């Protein structure tokens, strides 16, 4: 899997989007705004996971060394920039 996809933790991001879609089903409301909201939640969750890995770098070196940052597949600088870009996209 591509490291920039892996750091998003896609399963977590998709589960967050499903929560938005379930809200739409429960409220009997579905439109393009709901779909875009679910996409924004997915992107924001991925951004949050990325910034979490950025700040937990030292801990992850010991506990989760195979993750993209501690394994050296993504630099700290790139992870920070990536999360900021994703947060920006999610808010637009």
C-alpha cells in the first residue's frame, strides 16, 4: 500500500464517513451536501490520523515501527505538510 494512503488509516476514515451516511439515512435526508460532508469527514479523519502520527513519532518508533513515519517512508516534514493540506481540503 502507498505510504501516503496507509498513514491516513483508510478503515478509520471510512468508518467516520459511514457515521455521516447513517445520520442521513436515519434523518431520511440525502443530497449532494451529505455526500460532500461524508467525504470531508473522511479527509479530515485521515488528516487527524496523520498529525497524530507526526506528534507520536517517538512513541511509534518503539511501539509501531512499521508505520510510515518511524519506518522512514514519510519524513516528519512531509507528514506535517500532508496533514495541513488535507485539513485545508476538508474545510473547503
